[in-house]
């Protein structure tokens, strides 16, 4: 059973590896801002965080699945797509990108609780059969310690870790020391809810245990594009 992760996120790749899955990775060709803007304009409303992450997860999985079907006709397996957003008091906090934004976020978040929303989509691909897609969302609340100091925040931001992650924090690395409590599936905070993913995999007729230790070194980089394809463990 082949497994393809429609993402080049090191966190999602590491998370699946911890649960016994070594997927191929393909960067989805999805303009996230344009997708959200188009749907919100068409529906004349702002998408809720859970709708936002689910829409992007589905688009990412669909894009990669279509490319695999075109370029590798004998691909038999699943494609996994995911997206995450952090919500604090109704405000969505994405990736801060700059040290100034990250530090300001942490000064706002300390002593408070927010919600990490995660969208997951699974596409089952079989030669000669139409693709089957299932999807779901998951959420976990994250409470930050109240006594994290400005000096600790500045030191954490200086590592660069929080700059390119939703909400400006990690739970499985340096940022974990400043998180007091997580309620819900902890893997949701890392990048996707593995318990939810297991349910989706079973919905398309695949046993979760059949994915353990799965890897496929037979697929060559050139098969689906040198820029978008990375073999097991690449970042």
C-alpha cells in the first residue's frame, strides 16, 4: 500500500514517521490565499476556521492525487492532505513569519487558551477505479503558561522555530516547555490528528496497520516533477 503525503511539512512528515508510516511527499500546487478568497467571494461570507482548514486539506489532496493518476498510472494507495490554523478569542493566527510578529503573538497568548484546528483529507487511488475522497476536521485546545517571561519569549523567537508554524508555537519541540495543557488529540497540534486520520483511512477500505513501515523507493523523482517530489525523509 503506497502512501503519499500532499505536503512537504517536516512536522507532518515526522509525525507520520512516529506512527510507523514513511510516506512519499509531494508539494501541492495550491494557491491557498486565492482558494480561500474565491470561495469566500462566491459565498459572500468569511469561512470559519474549521471550514478553512478542511477546504485547503481537500484541495491539496485532490491536486496531488490528480497528478499521481496522470503521471503514475499504476499508483495504488492513498494521498493524505492536511492544513492547520490556530484560533485565539475568535481571531485566526497564522504563521507570523517575522520575529516581531512572533514575539507580539507570544506576549498576547501567555496565560491564555486557544484552539488548533486541523483539516485532513484522504484520497484512495486504485488503477482503473475512480478516486474516493473522505475528509474530517479535528480540534485541540492549547493553554499557555502565564509566567513565560519576555526574555524567554525573545530567546524562543531567536531560535527561528515559531516563525513558520501556525500560531507561532510547537508542542513537540522547544515551544512545548511553555505549554501548560493540551486537551484533545495531541497530534492535532503537531500537524494533523492521527486518530482522525486512522478513521478516514478505514473509511476508504484500508487498514491502518497496513500502512506501518510503508515506503516506496521505486518511484523516481522525475516521475512527477523534480521540483515537487521528495523521497522518504526529505524536507
